[in-house]
C-alpha cells in the first residue's frame, strides 16, 4: 500500500527501514536525491532479485511551473 512520509509525525529513515524490512519491491518519488543518504537503506535492498520482481525504482525531479525560469 502506498505511504507518504512527511518527516513530521515520524522520522523518515526509521519508517523507511521498517517498511523495507518486509517489502519485496519499492517505488520512490523524490524532488532531491543524495547518494550518501542511500547508504542508510542499501543493505535492505542489495539482496533483492530483479528476476523475481524485487525492484527498487526511484523517480527524481521536480515540476517547474511555466512562470519559473529554469535557466
């Protein structure tokens, strides 16, 4: 079931680790991504087998409104 973490009512890392301990796949959508932070989760995902559908997908990016100058 999808969950949204806002890091206000619960710590994100604690909740993510608890969720990933029982997960067989994961989809993340984030505005920013820091590889150093990934080290806190990779031990739970590295043993997954993509051939068995155990995938971790990460969508990174933010939508810019037309009035925002991206340059």
